[in-house]
C-alpha cells in the first residue's frame, strides 16, 4: 500500500484516513512477525501520522466557537472543552 501524503493541500489525507492508517500500523506492530526494518519504518510513519492528527485537532479546536449570551447580547467565545472531572459535577 502506498504511503499517504502527510502534508497540507488537496493531496493531504483527512483526519479519519490518518487515524485508520495509524490503527492499521499499531495492529501490525503488535504482531510478532514484523521484521525490524519494517517495524522501524512503520513506527516512523505512525509518529508522523500522530503529529498530523494532533495538528488537525488543534486547527479544528481553534475554529470552534461557542455562542454565549451576555448582558450585551450574543457574543462569541473560543471553544474550551468541559472537564468531566470538575468539582461542580461531583455530588450532584
């Protein structure tokens, strides 16, 4: 299988494609029948895919905005993921 294009632009793979490829690499590396040289190449590709996915997630996070209503009307607030382990959630 050809290696995916890891850059930006129209030939770059999507986040979903990168995650699928990364899962296949992990599965293959977990098997015991991968030669050392192949394992090293797969590991390097996996690390590149991991970095690509991280960058794509950061880009999406920066683009997400939540509408909030305040005393001045409706405004925009940068997306901030809610923490599931916050103290406000405990004891309800």
